[in-house]
C-alpha cells in the first residue's frame, strides 16, 4: 500500500498538545480508510534552540525533506524573544520555508457559523464570507538583503524588497487555479502606485490573466484592501499578494471571521509536498494546562489530506466531525461563551475522533 | 493683526466641491473671531497634469512654501491611472510631502456616535474607540531606491526600505508627545522579528521611552496590530509606525470607525506648518453632482486651527457645529440611512456655517 510519510514538528508552547490530538485523528483515519502513515518527529523552534543550539537543526530539515508532508504545531515564546537573530524561533520558520521551497501560503478565512458571534463584525456583514489569502512566502522584503550602515544622518538600516518575474508568475498562477475551483474571483493586492515590485507584480498578473478567462480579476491597492476586508468581506473569493502584505492581510482576514482559533493553513511548493499548521500561535500563557483548542491543528490534517494526498473523503469526515462536535455545543475555553462549561484539549480531541 | 496664509489645493473629483464648503466655514470664523486669512489657490494632481503637464507645478509648491498651512481636497481619478509615473497624481502627493518636509501624518480614527451604526463592527466593540495613527511619511520603502534589473531568473524589480536614526527619533518623539496629551498609551508597530529597519525602529523607541515615563509603551508586530485593531480597537490610544505599515493600518483603523467620510488628517513637519486633508479620496464617480460630504474637509479646517494656528476655541466651534447638524439628523447621501432624505454638499455646508 501507499505509505505516506509525515514529518511531525510539535514545536513550543501549546504545539505538542494540539499536535497530539491531531495525531489521534490521523490514526483514526488509518482505521477507517486503511491509510498508512509513517510519522517522524523533529525538533524545531525554541525547543530546538534549547536542545540543539539552533531553531532549525539539520536533522529536522532532513526529516521534512524525506516526508510527503509536514505537520507543524506552533513555535516561539517569550523565553527566546530577546535572543540574537540566529537563535530565534522565527528564524527557523523563515529558514524552513526557504529550504523546503514553500513559496505559497494558503490561508482560508472561513466563518464557522456557530462561532459567528465571536467575531467583532456584525453577523450580517460576515454572511457568506469564505475567502482564501494566497500569500507569496519566500520572496520580497522578508528575504532581501538587510544591513546597517553609516549614512549622512547617522546610523541607518536597510531592507530590500526584490521580486523576479518567475516568483510572481508561479504564485499568481496558483491563485488563478484556486480561484477557478471556487467562486472564480481573484483580487490581486499590491501598491502599484508606489512600489516598483508592485508594478512588476501587476504586469505579470495582467499578462497571465487572459489564460484564465473564466476568473474575474480585480487589482486592489493594499491600503484599500485593508478597508474592503472590513467593509465587504463576503465579496472576496481568493486574494493573492506578496509576502509582507500577505502577512498583514491574512491576519486581518482571519481575525474578522471570529474563528481564529479554528483556522488552518498550508504552505506549498512545487508538487504535492506541503507544510500544514494552525494559524494561531504557541500561546505560551496557557501551555501545559490542557485547555488549548486542538481544532485548528486537526483541520490542518484535513487540509493536508486534500492538498497533499488527495484524500478528499477522509478530509470531509474530519471536517464533518469537527462541525458535529461544535454543533453539539462542545467548546474549549477560547471559544466557549460559558467558560465554566469548557472542555479540555484531550476531551475535544476524543470527541472529534468519536464523531468520525 | 496676524494674517494667516492658507494655500488651497482643491485637486480633482469632489475636491473642489468639498473645499468650497470648507472655505465658507473659514470665512465664517473670520466674522466670528476676527481672524484674517489670505488664501491662494494652486493646481495639483490630475488637473495640474492636464493644465501644466506635471502633478506638482513649481508655482503650486511655492504657494505652499509661502503659506502657514495647506488645505487639500483630494487628488486622482481613473483618467490618470494609466499614465507614466511622472504624470500620475500620486507622484505629486509623494513629491509635495517630501518637498514640504511633512514627515508625520496624523490620522485620528474617531467614532461619531451618531454614525456608529454605519460601522461593520459591533457597536459594543467600538465603544470608547478614539485612536490616532501617527505615520512616518517621508521615509521607508516609499522613498528608497527603486529599479528594475536582469537577475538570474529574468527581470526583477527592487524597492529599498531605508530608515535612519534621526527620521525615527523625530516621529517617535512626536508620537510620545501626542500620547502625553491624551490617554498616555503608545503602541509602536513594527516587524522587528523580520526587518532590520524595524529593529532600528524598536531600538530608537526603547531608547527614547524613558524620557516619557508617564506614557505606557507597547511594541506590537504589524500583523498582530492588524488583528488587534479589530479585536480591541478601544484599547489603543496612539499608534506610531513607519510609512508603509501606517498606510495600511491607518486605513484599516479609519474604516472600522464607520465614519470614514468624516475623518480628517494632518501632515506635519518641523514647526507649526501643516497640510490638512480629508481621509477620503476624490470619488470621481460622484464628482460634480453636488452630493459629496464636505464634513471631513470642514473638520480638516478645525484640525488646522488646532495644530497649526492654536485657534482652539474656533476649532471647537466648528466641531460642535458639525456635531449639532448631525444630531439634528441632517445627512449627506454617503452617511444617510434613508437616502431619500439626503441633503447635498452645499446644503450641508450652509447648515454647518449657520450652526457655528
Ligand atoms: C513569525 C513571523 C516571522 C511569521 C511571518 O511574518 O511570516 C508569522 O507572522 C507568520 O505569518 O507565519
Ligand atoms: C496615493 C498614495 C500614494 C497615498 C499613500 O500611500 O501614501 C495614499 O494612500 C495615502 O495614504 O495618502
């Protein structure tokens, strides 16, 4: 049979707890569908700094490189915040994206109906909101040259934002493809009235657009997009943008759904390989208490099934199980209205496994 | 008597109509308070491209340089969108900021109680929201070197983000000062976990902070800020950030108030000189119909009075007049719930003048 290798990177904070529940769900799909998974664990982030002296140890990278997909919990915490750059969890995150060629970050901003009231937006504004932010992940100002120098007015710092045609083409094509499978609307976000990289970006988008005649394209300036996400979130289908703008807009989009504790994301390269992780962070304040919400990580498994393995039926079973458990009123503390009735991480995981 | 010179730049689209009403208000303050204003008009933006072949004619710049303050309507429109860079209205905007040394953009995001329902946020989330975004306006990626070159993977575009210590110091100090006159909370927004310019920014903020011991400082990463603005807008007082982040966050903040048609902004340099303009754009779709909302531009006059002239009493009279007219139920089309009862630009201006 077809054995899928999954690299498991639990990471820091609540990472290990939520990944633990996701692995139970994974196991359950072996029973239900006869799949075979081989998991290998790797150290990454703060814990890797502590134990190996680097956020991304070579052996962890190799585990990922040999795998068909990576499941990541979360990394980081105050303990490492004041470390020098090379010894910070974020540096590992940027390093793994680059090393694995994960040029595309897919962030669905889905509204869970039963959590709608958790949003700060009016429910009627959220009606029909179901969008995906496709963020370029290995280029732009994140990876351009950075340095300090003495200038005419004292010390200065420099960051460089670079994009080449090839980098823009591959992410834009992917976004058009995704839009084609959905409501067929693509918003390309840039700052073409100011930035040269944005003008290149827009040229490439306009050149590729005729290949996707059934997808309706709009160009939106990044400042305007930050506003329109608030004003008319439901009107967006797929948003494609460069690395820095995508960082900001995908978080804004996630927050407006009210479901940020529930959202999963995929980082993809060429081919079917992908890294899957919850959108939320490592939440060091509640780590180890057994109260964190494992749903985003469990849904990351479903996303992995869909995008890397083509296991659509099993993905649906996981997603339906989550929905049923929520509909039955079960909540972890972060999403509970009545906190006294909140259940723990393990209980939530068990309920979802049982509902599958 | 002290004659104040005001450069008036009506600009494009609805610019001339809304500026016209603001000038009526200005005139009324001469009557009421014995002020003397000398206004001189300059061409700027699209209309200057059409009539003078450049968005920022030298004579307009000189009118501004001789003035004590500038009142700007709005610039731009689809007519000029596909022009080459030198012939675009935005280029004039960037040029005038640089030429006049306007390094600071002050954008209050105020919730008008009577317009609260216009926000897409829940009213209870907006309760108490009253924040100011202080955006650095003449540095960063907006003004760094930009170019195309042939790279290993084909054509590439480059933008450079540069900040020196002096540039950061002056804007951060201003933000601390402003926070000191308000609720004494400053959020400095950066992306210090990725950008070198942000690390410099944060260093400068931390070095200056002890000079303002009564102001509570927090550092917020830009992606997190985009979320927190949605989750807890009322918890912010003053937000200070670099040019590009400020562009995005100030628009997000403005939109969440639901009052975007009502917001004014100031761009300041050293000393008391400033440029004042509504936050909204030139709205070419409704230009010339006499239906635009002049309130943001009228409130820009009040902001000019406060920040450039120290005419606080007159500013208050203008602001109260606006409030009274709104409380009496008068609305232009953009903010009217019942559009059939909407009044026009001139009628709104007249009502405000009468209420002063
Ligand atoms: C931790 C940080 C470097 C990272 C980013 O900015 O890409 C994070 O915000 C994210 O979005 O995954
Ligand atoms: C028109 C554009 C260049 C400008 C900017 O980005 O600064 C505008 O968005 C603004 O905020 O005043």
